[in-house]
């Protein structure tokens, strides 16, 4: 399968995909109606290639496919700073800024 280097760009709210030769292939999650990620903090790419991005400003985890299409948004408590997916396909979120919690979906 094709391997990519993913880079989170916090100043342009998007994730860039680079080839193994460091050539920019595309940018995912560009600003746009219904897709906007205001303050991305971290992201995770699951086995299917979906990209989960924490958005600290809107308290959401935005889930996009590798074609930059929004699949869904997961509302979380305040300030999500970390996200991963376990072997059972459960989304695990770390929230901070007063709540200091670990959420499992």
C-alpha cells in the first residue's frame, strides 16, 4: 500500500500529505463550509486511511476520509488535545483545560 507522511499545519487548519520523496501530494481539510477545523491540535490516521483531527476551539473531533470528505464530527468535552483509535475501532480522546479526562467512543 502507498505510504504517506502526514503533517498538521495549525496555522492553515489542514493536514498535508507528502510522498515518500517529500513531494506535496495534496492538502486535506482546507477551510470550507461544513469542513472547517478552527484550531487543530493533533490528529490520528486509522487503518482505513481516515483522518481524525482534534479541534480545541469547537470541542470536536472531525473525521475525514482520505479524499478530504467530512465523514462525521464527534462532540467532546472541553479542549480535546489527543486522539487515537484502538484495535476494537473505538475512538479514544484526551481532553484538558479543567476537565482532564479520557473519553472512549
